[in-house]
C-alpha cells in the first residue's frame, strides 16, 4: 500500500518566513524523483527552485501560482510506493534525501534511487481526504451544473455524511476550498463559504464559484450557481486574479491600478521605509575630475589580462577610504546603544534587474584587488539578472556602493541600506568644462555623493572620507600608499 507523505515549504534561511509560488514544475499525477525540483518560489531576497526530498507520485498540490505561503505550510503530498497499477512497490523511495535546503530533509540519503512509473489511477482515499482538508490545487476541469454536488459536500469532506449519503446537520469543520487565496477572497468580501455549492472535484469550492457569488450579490441576485457554470481555464495557463479586481460592495472607485508590494518590491519598500524611520541621515557631495582615473583604467586594459571595470576601481577606492575612516563601516545597535565597527568590508552594490532593485554583497572586498573585484561584480550581476542569487549573497553588507551613473544621471541622495551606516553614490562620468592647472579645459567629471548615519560620525569625518575618495579619483597614484 502506498504511503502518502506531506512535503512542507522548507525554511529558506536568512530569517525568511514566507515565499510566493511563482511556477509549479510538476502536476498532480506526475512521478517525481528524490531531490527533483517541484516548485519555483520567490522570497523577499531571491528566486529559488525547491526540490522534494521524497520520490513517488504527486497526489496533491497546495497553493496556486501567485499565492504566498508561510514556512512550514504544505506544498504537496507524494504517494511513496505507488506503481502503474496503483499498488505498492519497492521501486519508490520511502526515505528523504537528507539535504536540499535549510530546515528539512532527513539524516541519510537512501541507498538506491529508482524512478517509478506514472500511476493513472486516482490517489488513495486517505490521500484524497487529506488533500481536501488541506485545500489542494487539483486539475481544474469544468464540471456540468447537473453533476454538481449538493450542500452536503462540506459535510462529506469531514466524514459527516449519514448512511443515506445526505448531510446529518450543519457543518462545523473546514469547508473544502481549492486554495487559501479563494478562502481569503471570500473572507475579505464577507461571503460565507458554507452557503456555496462547489463545482470542483469532490465538491471543492473554486475561485469561479466565489467570483460568481460575488457578482450575484453585487447585482442583487441569488448566490446560487446558474445552469451554466462560469467559464474557467486551467491554472497553468492563467495568472492569479488579485482580490482587488473582484467587484464588492465596498470596492474602491475605478480609475486606478493596485500593485501589491510583495516579493522583492515589498522587501525593498520595507527596508527603505525602515531606513528613513530609524536613521538620521545626512548627505554631502563633491565634483571630481576623473580624467586620470579613466586613463589609468585604459592603461590597465591595454596591458593584457581581464578588463577592469570602473565599478571595481571605485570599490577599491572605497575600501581604502574605509580603512582610513572606519566609522563609516559600522552599524548602530539601538538596543545596546552602541556603534559596532566592523573589521572587514562586505561591499554591497546596487544592481537593477527585471525583478527590481537588489543589492548583492561582495564578501571581504577589502582583501580583493581590482581584477578580483571585477570578476566578482560580474558574477553577482549575472546571478542577479538570472534571479539565482542566494539569500547569503544578498545579506550581510557593511557598506554600499551605488553606481547610478549607468542611468545617465549626475547626482542623487542615496537612502542608506539599513542597517549599514553609509552609502557612496557615483554619477555618470561626462566631459565638462573644468579648470585644470590654472586653465579652462574639457575634463571627465563625476559627481560623488555620500549619505551617512549622523549617529556614527560627524560631518568632518564624512567630509574627510568623501574628500579622500575624490582625491583618489583625481590622482589614482594616491592609492599606492595603501596597496
């Protein structure tokens, strides 16, 4: 007999408590192997493919694409030991893989791993009963109105049917609903799910059922389903419908678009808001003649070897400046009322991606040369654009370098990347009139801006740091003193 195992959303590390389902990689009825990725989720820090530690047949999925699930919530159930004939088999693994992500897995990997064949039969009754209670996402085939179960479906889901198959009384347990999003949609609009007749498999209440009832309520009609059920398509081909798009008696006035602050965008919003609330920041800036820096870079790149980026040179200047002014490589412990200075520089840098702004971190940037910094910047930028950065590569920074010059702007007042104490902004490097050696000339000019936490230092320290950075930009030979 097949054993049904439940796989829950694992702890993804770095204090993350929830994740959004971006894309399911398996369907109900698919055969999965141990450690096979089954779902792609997006956290506040990165996109992650979650592998399943069990091998067998998928009997249920929990949550639609677009739904947010807390850590520990069920993701799917797997019938371990299921064969093509629906019986048990030794071909499937009954043990976990022992690895994968933080917070789940078993102690040892199985001695063997063999793939089982797909089972066309329906999941075992126990698995189906558990799937109903857990609100699974099942294949979304349309059910004719004549085949819809009656009001007793909710009671049947909890084993409360009488001998004749009719309901024995009011339902006090959970109502069978296709997903948590549907339950929330009904709750936010004051709809009692016990009054609905589900059109899904085993009487499950689908999103279409709730939307039909809400439209009926808005038009003053009975909430009972019409002879023809609402047209629906499979979840795999449609995006989740935001609750705000469903008509309700208290719906906001038309004419605006609501965009949820979640995922990376939500995390950025929370961090920036916290930075403004907690950090008394100040900004100073200076124009610098970057002509000699650009000449030095050109000389490096013509000498052979990997090309050196401007960002890497600015990072090398930053680490040298932080060695002179360590106050800016720190954080404030508000509870202890202490400033904590770091003995290392984990340098964050702003990277714009299709999924939003992220800040990858170069570990031990102070110990890397310009060539090593260039390579690490390129690697992290590529991972950021591909959405494969790990949580560890997005946290732990002690100072941030923001090259907003790539957007074609000269200056900015950066918001500090909480809980750091400072951020250096670099504008575009463009030809401008400049007094050089007593004469007017066209030089390559850049604007540098420093936003700092006024609790860790005064303006004199911040000014000294920025002036040293500008001196290194104007005369790269100044760096030779610290190499």
